[in-house]
C-alpha cells in the first residue's frame, strides 16, 4: 500500500467512525474521535475512550492526560506526529465512565481496520480497558512496562503489545507518574524487539519493513551512559 493509499484508507475509516451509530455512545457524543497520527508509523498508542475535551474537538488525547502523553513521547525523542494515537471506543462514554464490553465490541471493527491499514510492529496499550482488548485476562499491575505477543484478533500474532498505565492515572495517583515515565523508557527497546520478532515470524513482510526507513526518530542518548548493548538499542532508529 502506498502512503497515499494508506492515508486514504484511514480517512475513509475516520468518515465511517464519524457517522457510526453501532452502539449507544453515538447518542451522547458531540464529535466522534477516530484517531490521528502518522499513517506510516510502526507504533500505535491505544487509549480507552475520548474524554470531555476530545469529544468537543474530535481529536484524541488533547486534555490533561494528552499533555502527559505528549510529554511521555518527548522523553524518548518522539512527537505525536511520529506515531498514531487512537482509542478502543471512538465516542465519549457519558461522565467519562468506563466503556462497557458491548461498546468495546461494537467499536472493535473500526480499530481492527485501522490496525490492519497501519500494520504496526508495536501497539502500546494505555490503561486496563485497552490492555484487556489486546491481552484478555492480563492484569495491568503485573504486566505494565513489558511487551508480549498480541493475543486478540485485532492484530496478527507476529505483532507485539506493550502495556502501560493510562496517563490519566498519574493525574489521580501521583506515584504512577514515575512508573509511566520509567515504563516509557522501555518502549523504543520494545519496538526494536518487535521488529526483530516480525522478521523471525514473517520473513517476507519483515524484509520489506527492514528495507524501509525507520518511521520514528532516534531516542535521545542517555548522558553518561556506557557504550554497552543498551546504548546500541538507544541509537537503533538513527
Ligand atoms: N483518555 C483516553 O483514553 N483517550 C483519550 O483520547 C483521552 C483521554
């Protein structure tokens, strides 16, 4: 798929999301929030569902949690425009309640199609509802900061899922801010591993990917770090 074709496919999914009435959330939304970012990226961040600001603007993660997500990306040298950002449900649950399982199920075809167009090596889940969508049964307190093979029909099994707490959790529970910052440092390494895993499990597709230029920039170097294998990982995307 060419970059134009990929952008066109994402635009048409977004148009369908804006007109979607597959679940009750369409009744109370202001604007649906399809998601946004770089169609050529290797990394997709998946949150829970739009909040107040996102519902007004039709864009994901534009409120306080979004500011922290942007900050987290910045700590590894990435911008929002380097990745794709979306949610498991595309319309705001009233009063920011948790999305219901039937709402997540009704919205899943949109997410599945977005992921199939982008074909990311790595999906970063933000919060337990996103985690449960990709790794059913996993517990966020146990798996945050770690990567594992995708286990749901939303992604091919050669894709990798990296679990993080939701950025909003740090706004309510200050200690989680440090946890999120620490977990974020492992994301570029998880991407490198995810690329290697794809090469091993799907050689033809991965050979094409390996020949393509990296789609996320090199993370910043760590001042004072030793020239050891970890340092090598940090310059992988130069
Ligand atoms: N929280 C989410 O899960 N998604 C958004 O887009 C904003 C806040």
